[in-house]
């Protein structure tokens, strides 16, 4: 009997430890998710603070006078438009309308970032164009309309965006292009043909995070956390960083928009919120404990019947 009691106690103890571990895991994931939400909220506030309603666009930099259709305002409109906040969606709609008005004067306005919202994309050398001047402000855009194709093995951002393009077209994980980019990753950032002076570019880290989640790739566990380290006090994201993740440069709209996109996108393999697994854990452990209790009671009952029959026999 003592052995059975010890065994039952051990099973219950193990079950409780499993439950505590499950709860701790879910809690840590909840805290991590809540932290990411705070980061994206401050980053969104940064974009809104740099939105100029009289121009209908978000400035390239804080209090700056330059406004880029591609990629700054295209990306800002995309991330703001995904919000559940009607005010943010209204800003996004206004920015998109302004973008379209300026692009109407450009023949074949193609840009590599179009692939984020469609199966369109151009991966040729880029050129910047001045579209208009509004008072002291300048409206520009970047177009990938050059004659030289960009190499995905030489530029991490091109590789990620091409992987996203093929994913949009074929609906699956495109191993080749994504792997080309990952080969340029040294554990902290990307070292490619655009690298200079030992500095890493934040937007490439954000693209790694975002595209990896979309196509269902395995990503470093600390990727979101490392990206969040690059947020400035004003809510924007620094354009560059050193090997210790100390910031280099200033903040801008393009980098901040891509960081929001990455941190607000759930991994493709996550089918439901982690909290929904808690009842499963609890039910499974309760079943184990109940089964052990039933077995124990049956053994005790059998032992008592055996004891009585032995007395009668004697």
C-alpha cells in the first residue's frame, strides 16, 4: 500500500510540474506578445506624428521636408491600413490616394516593395525621381526601372523580396531565394554588397523577420527581441546598428514601417493563440491524475476483498 501511495504521489507531483511548466511557457509567450504590441504601438505613433495632412503623406524623417511615395508612404499606408483603428485606416487611405495621384504622372511605376501587397514586383536597379514641389517640401519616389537586375545572392533585401514574390505567385515556401539571404546572416545582421563600415541595416533584419513568418521558415528565437532593441525613444527605428545592437544613424519612415510589419505579423505555423492550449494541458493532466486515482481505488478494493476472504477461509 505504501508503495502505491508513493507512486500516486509521484504521478500527481509530475503532473503538477508539467502544468506549471505549461502555464509558465504560456505566460512568457503572452508577455513577449504584449511587449511586441507596445513596441508597434509606439512605432505607429511615430508614423502618425510625421504625417502631414496638408500634403497627405508621411515625411521621410522626423520633421523632414522630403516625402517618398516608394517606399516610405507605400509601406506606411500598408501597415496603418492593417490596423483596427478607424483613424489610422483613414490616414492610410489618404496616403494611398496621394500616392496614386503622384504616380499617375509616371509611366510604369514599379518598385520592389509592391510584392508585399500583390504579386507585382520589379527587381532591377533603382532610380530616385522628383515628382513635385509643394512649398518647401519635395515629393519623390524610388523606382526599380533600371536595366541591371539585382542579384539575390548579393543583397539580402532583394533575396527576401524575391522569395516573397515567388511565395505570392506559387503559394508556397520558396527555399532558394530565402536561403540565399540567410547565408548572408552572421547571427546579428546581414553582411552583403551594401554593407559598409561594420554597420548592419535594420530594415534587412525586419525583412528577415517578416518574410520568414509569411513563408513559414524557421527563424532565430531572439529575432523579434533583437529587432525591438533598435527602437528609438521617439518610437521610430534606427536605420543601422552595430554588432552589440547599439544604434547607428537616425530613424526614418521606411525602416519603422518594416519593423511594424515584422513585429505585428504572426508566424505562419501558429494556427491559434497560445492561450487556447491551456485547457488542453489542464484536461490531459486531470485525466492522468484521475486514471491513477481510479486504479488505486480498484487496487485497494481488491485488497480489502482478499483480506475478508482470507479471514473467512481461516
